[in-house]
C-alpha cells in the first residue's frame, strides 16, 4: 500500500455500491483498503432496511448517525439511534443496524482494519445517489 500525504474528496464524487442488487442499503465509498488500512463509508438504509446480522474477526466498527433513526443491536443489547448517536462494535460481536424511521437512515461507518470489507462492497453492483440522498447529505455541511 502506497502512503499518501492526504486523501480527500467529496461524497457526491465517491463511488456508490450495493453488496447485492436486492439489498436495502447502499454504500458511498469514501476511502478503502487500497488507500488506507481501514474502510469508511456513508451507509444509506432505505425505510425498513437493515444490515444482516454480522461480525468481524479483527475489526472494530464505528458508526455515527448523520440522519434518520433506527435500532442498533450488538449481542443481546439494543439501543435506539438517531442523528448524533455513535456506537462502536468490538471484534467478534454479532451486530445489526435497522432503519425503524419513516425516512432513510444515513450512517457514517468506519471499520478498522478493513478486513476486505471494501473489496466486498466493490464487488457488488454500482448504485447512485438520488435527489433525496443529495439533499440530506448536502444539508450536513
């Protein structure tokens, strides 16, 4: 991996993917394991959308809610999440994020180390940001 003095960009110029065509969430890939030893995305959950329950062998995963509301579950514990909520999941912990609100849920997610999660994201179909995504994410400036 080549070290760069700075990696910079804009969300609206970043690639967007779904892991599979039927997924209810998409990822704005801000940086990935080819650039740095972690992955950072804005994850966008449709109304009713959720991640499958999952865990990571070595990675810590940091979540910060930018917009919307939902439920975060880690192990047997669940907490309500909304704009400004953050939580961190330790390696080996089963976790899930669910959108329980009446609008999309936008979450800044960073996983350290990458654990090839960015490769999984990039192996899925390309997606795009629509007007709602652009409005919500632009308002966060």
